[in-house]
């Protein structure tokens, strides 16, 4: 019996392949020593049955020397490689974690300062309509009124419902600087930027995820603020994309949380404050807005939204109550006219309340940055 090793078989097949004419012409090949592959004259091709039959399986199998095959696996070296793998595994895990951290950090936006701006102060609240924009505008003007040598800017980050342009009585489109940056519009000594300058008042802003991020990115990066000591940012309500985008993109010196003393507003204010804490933004404190209403005729005081809710929340959160702003017709009317109370009625108790708030904010900024 002829012993076939797999090498021999391969060689035989190759020979068969190289002699197609022999198959085609039906030349009878000598069986035995040269080739056991019998051409099938009728088919003119390799007869698989005979090909298979000619391969002696037992001998073919037998030709694989198991002992030597097994022997070729060096146990010691195998174990060695296992040991090395497990050892290396623990080393690799640490470096893998490091790499993962690096990659994740790469995915997150880096805190990059707003060009020319020293301190960013955000005015926020979880809830809508509690007076964030009114507070932001009067805070910016209060900062300037307390120290006119300081430069203060105002950024309306409420890309869905901008209002700073109205409150500051500004209209028109920003011009572009030599560096292709938007030049803020200015009133009452405060440069302002708002989505309200870029979209028509009547057109609805229907943006989602990435579009919002890109709008915020533009407002943060493509504005020529010059040199500012403070940039007051009026945040939209809630704790969504805009808030996260801003807190992740720029270093924020501190957050001022506005709330009415009403339970439902306090709940959202708390969420807002907790969000800033989570992303390591110092919460400078709370502002209790619309706390008390004084009748202009009889001077009777009414706590329409409750009396001390924000103060209690401040205690619970371990933050300061920075200011207590009354619910006052003068504040609403001057806001609607685009002549904020701090500039239009500087001697009023309402304006005084905002200036006091501005002083408290500066004091807290110094404390948290010490
Ligand atoms: N202390 C106040 N006294 C009287 N009116 C006030 C006071 N604060 C705010 N307002 C009025 O309340 C309304 C809502 O205020 P504002 O727009 O500042 O709230 P907001 O929190 O910015 O709202 P949004 O969440 O929609 O941005 C406005 O009409 C404003 O003039
Ligand atoms: Mg607002």
C-alpha cells in the first residue's frame, strides 16, 4: 500500500492539474507508482470518486504523527506564555483604563476660557419665568453701577427664547470684526450678545441637540468681547443641552440661582443648583425674586409666592441667600420698556436691591476663588 502524506497528495494533485491534455485526450496513465488518479475518459475531468478512493485515509491519518505533534507543544513554554499573559493582563488593565480615560476626555469638550473674559457668572434656575433675565440684566448693570471702572458684558444664552435684546433695548445685527468675530451691541455701557440679534423676533426657534450646541458654541466663541472683568450669562430655564454645553465648554466662576419663594419653583431651583454642583461649578447663592409685593397705595405687604422659601432652600443647600428682590410694578414696567430699573430708577429701593445683590455676588466670587 502506498502511504500518502498530505505533501504527497498535494504534489499529485498539482501534477494532475499540470497535465490537462492527458485527461482531455483520455491518455491512460499508468497506475501505481506515478499516479493513482485515474482519469475518467467519459467525463474528461478528474474523477472525484476515484480520487477520493485512491487516498488511503488510514495511511493519511496515520501519517500525522500525534506523538510528535503533541510533543511539539512545549508545555513549559506554553505555561510560560500563560503566566506572562496573566501578568501582562494586570499591567495592561491599568494602562487600558488610562487609555480609556484619555479617550473619554478627548470626547468631552475642554474648558476653554472665553477670550478676553476674566469671570463668567451664570444666572440660572431650573424653572421658567421666575425672573432670570430680569435679574441677569439688573445684576450686570448693578455690577457696573457699583464699580464703573469694571467692564461687564451680558450674554443671552437662551437660544430658544432670547429676551436680553428687548430688556436692554437693543436691535439690529452685530457687525463683524477684522477677525470675523461678532461685535456685541452695546447699551447702558454693557456690551450684549443674544440670539435675538441673529433671528427674527417672530420666527420660532426649532432646534435640536447639535444645532443648539453649535448656536451656543457660536455665542461663546465667535464674539469679540474685548476685555471684560465679568460676563453675566442669562441661562434658559431647565437643566438641558444648553446648560451642559456651557458648563462643559467654559470655566464658570460661579452660578447665581434665581427662584420665587414658591414650592414648585424651589424644587426646580434646587435641581438647577444640584446640577451646577455636579459639574463642579461653584454655586454663589440664591436670589429670592418676587418675594414681597407692596401695594403702592396703602403700602400693605403681601407675600404672593410665599415669604421665605428661597432662604430655607439656601440653608438646605448650604449656600447663601444673595438677595431678596420684591415683586414690584416698577421692575416689570422698566423691563418691558427696555430701561432696566437699575439705570432708569437708580434711587429706588428696587435698584438698591439689585446693587446689593451685585455686591454679594462679588464678595462670594472672591470667597470661592480664594
Ligand atoms: N421682581 C420682579 N417684579 C416684578 N416683575 C418681575 C420681577 N422679576 C421679573 N419680573 C417679570 O416677570 C416676568 C418674567 O421675568 P423674566 O423674563 O426675567 O423670567 P425668566 O426666568 O428669564 O423667564 P424665562 O424662563 O422665560 O427665560 C417678566 O415680565 C418680568 O418683567
Ligand atoms: Mg429669560
